């Protein structure tokens, strides 16, 4: 499915999303799916260790959103 180039994300999704979860293939798939929808990476990823596993976060932003820092 090609990336959507409209001014709003599909399915009522917010323009800014912070995806979080364990550092595994499921998390990578979630980020990849957001990129396939048309989101763009926003900032650097973050990682922390919760005592059991690595937890990662990646922000994504819909292109043309007015949420971008100026």
C-alpha cells in the first residue's frame, strides 16, 4: 500500500505518535507500519533497561503537521 500524502493521518490516528515497547521484532514492525502509512521518524530513538529487558521508544510525525518544532 503506498504512503498517504494527505494532510491528516488515516483512521483517526494522531499526527504525533510515540511508539514504545520491548526491543523486539514486534516493535520494529510497528515502526515500519507507521512509516508505510506515511509517518516520518521524529527525533532519535530512546532506549532504557527496566531490569529485565530493553524498552525502546520512537516518535513519529505525520508530514505537514503543525506539531513540528520551529
